[in-house]
């Protein structure tokens, strides 16, 4: 009888440890995915800014060429 009680207590403890480890693993995975999403958002923002910068540079170059051709 005592053996059954000891085994039950040990089983509950082992299950708690396994559950905690699994939960921590899931928390780490969620944190990783959150960071990946943030990184992708920064990449998209950077892409938009670079695209706008290139558009403005091209527009400026066109203006310079037009002014040069008019002279």
C-alpha cells in the first residue's frame, strides 16, 4: 500500500516536471516566432524606405537630365 502511495507521488512529480518543461519549450517557441515577426516587419519597413529613396533618386536624376537637355 505504501509502495503505491510513493509511486503515485513520484508519478505526479514527474508529470509536473514534464509539463513544466513542455510549457517552457512552448514559451520559447512563441518568443522566437514573435521575434521573427518583428524582424520581418523591420525588413518590410526597410524595403519600403529603400524603394522610396530609389524612387526619389530616380526622379531627381530625371530632373537633372531634363534641365541639362533644355540648355
